[in-house]
């Protein structure tokens, strides 16, 4: 947040209204300056990463909807029988008898599909979609959905490193939020104060601070949960050192529940998924199964972990372990265990907004874009302050504007490429980001902003048109229409923003001319 939003009224005037006593306890000026310096340093050091993580996180809220959009033919299933899940499992296992693990995703409100994920002996992974009887009908291919989700969670780096960098970015964002509040003693009192009609920098600073304050609970939640999820490996490592003399296997065992001894000998029969599901449903009648993770199918040590979600609980669900004979071994304790386990289970839905249905997702999306705008404007305000002090950095101003507007262009280009070509979306995203950022070398800041916005608007408009052309007559899932309308809305808003930008610049020029005319007497 920008320091320039400090009090609009002199301190003496404020004290006069309260009998000479300050409204707020006086905060030492040195402390405020230190917090402001720390806030600026953190924001600048992690600006690009924070912006990218916030922007990608806003999009990732709709990951389930993008999954449905990329494969709109369905089948759309709101519920399937245990026998259908077992049939789909056995059909995929027949394709790859040596599969080490299989992941069965059952229909749920956000993802009404029955699918089975498997790998083969060479390490290749496949996912198949099944109908209501468990018959495999298609191979699931979701390149763009997977791309945008992994960009947010691991930045398409090796999982350990990517998760660490994203988690560290969450820590930096959380620290920046706290230091920003502490460096502005009147930030809450001035939550609705705007200085319209003044300089553009002051208006932007007020908007920066107001969005920061209005969305502060959300900002704190997503930064804290994001830091926790990203730094899980380090957290477990510290737990292992403190409790198990560095044995991470024992630390991870706390989150796995009852264990089934590994025994690679062939089993008399493959685990009965239908029986396992029926047994778990009988034990938890108020919960709904969302997935089954089968380990070592066909071996004596085979077992399944069934995830059960109870409606009304802010939780990823309870995990129940079933052995190869279909007997329940116990549960992990995500919903029935300690407070710590319940908090852990709430992290993912709380971070992504995967609770409460569409209203919560839309709110998370808008609040996420607000946090993205706060990050963008924070750097812009710092650069404008440098310019006002006679130390301009025009090259960095252009670079930052180009990077900010490169992401809508890159996301739209990668989505279009995923639909129309076999090109990896991450490669298209990276090349588009580089190309858009390179415009900072030759274009003016105004040209960068307007041209990249117009280009992203054109690309976003092309995405649903291409999607409809490819899937005409096969849009069984109504969410596909909603996502296409969302792309069109994004295109319209980006184009409208260019029009408003030009109007604002014209108004500023007219104001400047009138001001200069008044000074010169003409």
C-alpha cells in the first residue's frame, strides 16, 4: 500500500474533535517508516511472482469447470452405482494389468464425471471417462486445464522446487500485507476515503489501499493457506526432525491413516471396489464418496483409500482405508481427528474457494483479480513516485506494463492453441509471455497497454468460437456454454477497458490544457 494515503486532515484537527486526544494510539514514526520500507522491498523483490501466482490462482478457481469445458461431450453423471465404479476400474486395469496405482474419480456436483486414471509400465499416464454403467467411452485429455492448474501450484517446475517457490511467494505476500497495514496507521479509518480530482498517482494510491483493505480477510486467507500448501515438504521435514529424528516416512504416516503391509505376491482376486464402496457408505451414511485411490491392485497387499465428503463441512473429506478383502481398516481423521487435522483438511478448499458452489467461486475469482490489481498498481505507484522525485525508470515502467498485460494474452493464446493444435500449452504460454514482454523495448507505455489489451480481447473472443466449431452438436455439458460466455465477457471487458483508458487520457489532456491556459492567462 502507498504511504501517500496518510491522513487527509491534520493531526491537530483530528485531536480537536476528541478533546485533544488522538483517535488512535500514536505509532512511532520510525516504526511506520521501517514497515513502509519493508513493504516496498518485499513487494518489489517478489512483484512478478506474486502477480503471476495471484493471476493464475484467480483462474485456477474454475479448474473443475475448465475440465468440463475441454471435454464437453460428457457423459454428465450426477451419481453412479458402486458396480459402475468397479466396472470402470476393471476395464482400465484390463488395459494395463501391471498398473501400480489407479485413481477412480466419482461424480460430484463440481465434476459430474466418472473417470479412472492409470499409468503403464513405461510411466505414461492415461485417464478414461466412463458412462453410467462403467463402460469406457473416451480417453480424457485436458491439456489446458492441467496447464493452468500446474502453473499456479508449481509454476511448471519440478514439484518440490515449484511448490517451494510458490509457498515462499505466499509468505512474501502475507508479509507484504501485514507490513502494508502496519505502515498505514489510518488504513482502516480511511477505508472509504478517496481523493478524486487530484493527481492520478494519488487516485491510484487510494484505490490500491482501498482494495487492499476491503479484501484483506480474503488476502490473508489465500496467502496463509497458499504458503502452507506450498511449503508442505519443509513443514513435514521440520515435523520429522522435531518428532521422529528426521524420519520423514513416519511424519507422512500421520496423514495416511492405517497402513496395509506391502506384499507383492499375487492375490487370489482383485480388490472389489463395489464392495469397498458399499462398506464405506454403510459406515458413513451422511457422506458422499468422491474418489477411490487403489494401490497395488492384484497383489496381496492391495488396498484402497476412499474419500468421503460430508455436506456442510469445510473439508477435503475423510479418507477411509479398506484392505484387499474389503474390510475397513480405519480412517485418517481429517474430519474426526484433532483440530490440527481438521484445519489441514480445510486448507485446499479454503485456498481455492472449492466450497459453497458458484457464488463462492465467483467471489474468489473477483477477489483474486482484486489482489492481482493491488500487486500491479503497487509497483506502478512506486515507479510513479520515483518519476515525481526526478529519478524516473522509464525502461522498468515499460517492462512492468508489458509483463502485466502479457498474462491475459498468454492465457488466451495457450487456450486457443490447446484447442486447435497439439502444441503444449505451457510452451505457447511461455513464448507468448516473452514476446509480449519484449514489446517494452520499442513500444511506449500507452501502446503496450492498449495493444496488448486489444490483442488479448481478440484472442479471448476466438477461444469460444473455436471451441464451438470443434464441438458443435456435442456440447452435452451446460457448463461448457457458461465457460464460453465467460471468455466472451473477458474479451468484451478488455476491449471496453481500452476505450475507457483512451477517454481518461483525453480527459487528462483537456484538464492539463485548461490548467496551463489559466496559468498563462489565455
